[in-house]
């Protein structure tokens, strides 16, 4: 028995779509209008599960209804057709399960109103924020190419921009556009059915349904959008190739976390929404898509919420921490009524727990951030999952070479790792920079998920240990190369990994201290070049008590040697002590180069006697080997300057400076330029000293601010000696600011400058307090330079002339209790009211 396309028989039931009538055993049953519409949708889509959201959109268009309304209609259908007629698929939706007679090849023709909802109309969508340029670029691709894939990270907004593009582009297609959501389709064979239903084409039967679909598509001029294709890539790729080749009027717009990799495909990679940098003003912040979206979602829940001067930095930080991912921003904003802005910001370290489900009308995989990442992670091959999880230990990005040392387990070959990385980049789980040599990174939400998976599998400790060893290997190599390669090359190699080094040091300090000791021993040069000597000192001090865990004497010797290096301009007593410790250990190893460099720091500390300096320089000369790199042999040239008279020191410093410049040793160059300036000062050549100092500052201003500390101090000293007090005051302002940025690194060594300024300006109360502070600073340093001694002597003479001893002592005691901020405020104040 056959039926027209508008009539189908399912066992005892007959569906007459045109008459809106259901017969059971030949008797009409009293179905309500909504139940009838639900039945028609389920029957028309009987080859697949129909989501609750899809049913609600089709049966109750543009009407807000409770979920239980749908449950009531489904219950009515089961009462007439049997309990098994409509099955519930937990977490997904409903499916009509009764089998049509004659194999069910015919398709029900839906009424016009339902048919338009199913195919012609696009799903409802929210406004786009921050996507104007992206939308224009996507539309240009759609008008120029027949197959465009929008790819990007989970939750980045691929569906939203595809919807917006489809609404605009539909006007240019004679047959409009059709939207097919593939998210609920698990069986690739049902893709063709879903497309045919959306376009109201006959559903092909037999073993070759594709030709029938292509035949139906061939006369159409239509934009076909296939949304959420990442779990059906192979099938969608095969279909896309056939459609492009066989249907000249059909254009395809695909959204997927990965590209199809077929001929003619144009990839549009959707990046996260732009985020506002810290310090952005309120009016400017709303021009950033991430901020605009967050504010919109927050106002949807509380119309009183506004972006203000007091909260703009917090909103911007939340947007940055969530990487500008639209889904994460929406979920975070949904927590606003409960937690407020501060509560959200303070909980972002546990974002997978924080960003739970509040969007019950969204697909299950988009109701929580974890669900979205579960979906993406589940699409990876096992080796890709393993690589992704291990990459979670990296902070702030990584190179391919560094990733290889962490991910490879000794049996996996490099080609397989590259394949895994390519897949992870393709699916936007790993972001690749567009630099000539790319760097890679995980978005923070993906990184937290990767770390969670490592912890769940009991692999986190091993991965962090591998990460620490990889960083140790990199910085050990950089330390070896520092003596032959230019500083710029060394920095380009290791500076990008500073955040990784910090993470490895933090982990090692609490888990394997000997690893952190070794990393600090080999990384000090980089800390110095980046103006972070203060951080190296702090980290070393935290590990000093755990040196007993270090069994490698060479590593321990290196640790003390590098600690001596980073104490320059900070604490000369400690510099001397650390250098002597290194010297002792290197002598036990008969390490000539180690002894040589240790003696260099002993002399540079300025605390050894003239006789000890003489012996040290003579021993260094006897140890030096002509095949050592010139950068190493610079230690002797600098040490020799400490025992020379000013004129000889100037000549020797200029000669050594020429050598340092010749080999591109920027750190030695900067040190020797200061030696030249200091020698000219000692000779009274103030104009020459000023010229060299200003030239040095001009060259150094592109470097980290901390590299300006010593040149600015010398500039202020010269200007004070020249009597240019206004200029000296300006130089000291800048000097104070850069010291503050570097945790007051180098500040103590030049406390006498503030004393000198106050004395010259005849601010004697301030001068007395500043002498008290300076005395404390000089005691910490462990030595008093010739300039500092001269300033201190002059100050005491002036103070004796202008105040009694009890007053002077009281003010000096007050100064000794001041911290750096209070001292600078006092030193640079215009009036000296107590």
C-alpha cells in the first residue's frame, strides 16, 4: 500500500499532514495544535534526534515558554501512540521511533508555517560585538569563493558570525540560504537527510543518496550553512567536494573547529574578541569587543550595571583572563548577580568550576566551559590528547623545539609530534603566532583544562618535571653560548621563555630544589640582561637553605658565582662572600676558569685589600688561557682597573671598551662605559663625562628601564658637581622612578646623591634625615665609595654649622627609619617643613 508524501502509516497509526489529522486504528484522535506540530517535526526528522531547543524554536517561535510545556505535548503523543513511540535521549532531545510502512522512504510535507521555520528562516541570534571587520572579511570570502570554513576555538563565536554573514549574504542568492545544525547528528549518513529536509528536497533512498541530493541542489542558487561540523569532518569534506564540483549555484559556509582540507576551501580563522589593555579609559574600553559583550551580558541580568572608572580595569582584566572567548565571557557575566565583579575576578584561577551552566537554552556542550572543552578534547586522537595535556605546563607560550623536549617520550618520533601540533593548531587548541619563527600557546581556559586532565590521570608531576628539565637544558645551553654569541642573540633565544622559567623555578623550589638551584645558576645572565637582578637575588635567597640537596659541586659553585654577579650595585659585602665561596668550591674542582671568574668578582666587590687585589689580579693573569673567549678574558681587564690611578684607569677602560664593542658584548660595554665616565669624573673632566653619559643614556633607552639606573645616577652626580640643580633634580626624579620599577635595585649605592642635592639647596633638615637614611644604606652595601664619603663629610660639616647635635641626631634617626618611598619624597620635596 502506498501513501502520498503528505500521508504516512506507522503501524496502527496514519498521519495525514495536509488535513492535520492523526488516525489510530482508523479512528481520529483529539491532538492539540501544539502536540500536532511537535509530531510533524519529529516525524519529518525521524532519522535523527531533535533537540529540545529545536522543537521549542519551531513549535513556539519567538515565544518564551517553559521546558515543561514541551514535556506535556510529548506525553500526549505517547498516550495515543504508545510509550515507545517517542524516545528521550538524555541530554540531547527526542526521536520518533515508529517505523513507517514501505521503508519510510516518503517524506512528510510540513505545513507552510512549520516548513519556513525549518529551512528558510535562520536561527535567532544575539548582536555581534567587536566583529565588524571580521564580518566584512568573511562576506568578501563568501562572495568570491564557493567553500568557506569558519574555524576557531570552542566558544569563540563561529556560529554567531556565520549567522550574521548569512543574513547579509542571503539577499545575493536567488534561493536564499538554508541553515543546517550538525551538532546533534552522530551518524555521518544522516547529514544528507538533514540537508534535504532543510531544502525540502526528497530524501534519497538506497545505497547512493548523494546523487539524488546533488540532482536536487543543481538548479538552486543558494547559500548552504553547515554549523558545527568538527565531529563529522571526513563526511562533510566528501560532501563539500561533491557539492562544489557538481552544483554550480550552491555555496557552502561551514563552521568547524578544524578545516576540511579539501580543494577550493578558503579558511577564515576567527580569533578571540579584542580585549582592552590595562589602563584603558571607560569611553575607549567599550570599543573592544570583549568588554562590550561582557557589559551587554551583565546588563541583561541587571539593568543597573554600568562600566565606570572604578570598575573598567576589573572588567578588562576579566576579559583578558578569559582570552576574549565569547562563551567564557557570557558564562562569567551570568555569575555577576551572585558574585559581583570582584568575586568573578578573584575566582578566575578556577574558571572551569566558576563558569558553570546558566544558559539552559544552549546546546549541552555550550552550557559550561568544561563541557565545551570536553567536546573539543573528545574529538582528538589519543596521541593528540596526550600532547595537548603535556603542553598545558607551558606558561606564556613555547617554541616547537621546547615542546618537543617535554612531549616526546623517547619513543615518539618528531614527525608524529609535528602532526599532533598541526592538529591542535588546526582545532585552535594551540594558537600559533605569525612571527617568522612561530611561537605557540594555549589559551588560558584550554591550559587549565589540560592541567586538570594531567592531574586526573596522575601525570602532572612528571609533566612539570619534564618542563623544568627542558628549561634547565635551554638555559644551560644559553649560558655556554654567552661567551661566544652576541647578547642580542642570547636574549632572542631565552627571553621569550622567562615566564616558563619562572613557572619551572616555582615548581622546583617546592618539589625538587636542586633543579631550581641549577636553573638559577645558569639563568643569572639573562636576569641581569633583562634588568631583573633583584628577582634573581630574591629567588636565590629563598633556596639557600636547601643547598644541602645539591650533590653536584660544580652546580653549587656556579650558583655562588652567579649570586656574586647579581649583587653588584646592591650588596658588596654579600658579593665578596659569595665570590669567595665560589672560589673555594672551584679550587676543590681544579677549575681554572671558575677560579678566574670568582677572583674577578672578589676584586670587583671593592672590599679586598690592595694587597689581596694585587694577588688576585696576578693569579688571574697566570690562569688566563689565550684560547678562552674574549668575553671571559674581560674579567682580568676589568679587575686591573681597580688598582690603577685615574689617568691609567681611563686609558685602560677605553681600550677594554673597544674590545667589548668589537665582540658585541653589551653588558661588558655598558660596564666599561661607566668606568670611562667615572674615570673622567675623578679627573675633573665634567664636560667629557657629561657627554659620554648622555650618549650612553640615548643608546640605553630602548633597553629595560633598570638598565638606566646607573647611567642616570652618574648623570645626576655630574649635574650636581656642575651646580645645575634643576637638571640634577629632574635626573634624580627619573632615577627614583626606574629604581622603584626595579624594587629599588641599585638605589642604596647612590643615596648620597639626595644628600648632596639637599645640602646644595640648603635644606638642612632634609639633609640630616637623608644622611640617616644613607648611613643605613651604606651599611647594607658593605662599603662606602669615595664619592659617598666625600658627600657624607661635606654634609656633616654643613649640619654642624646649622643645627645643634641633638637636633641633628634626632633627624638622622628619623631618616634611618624611613623607607625608600618616604626618603625620595623627602629628598625631592620643595619645602622642608617637618
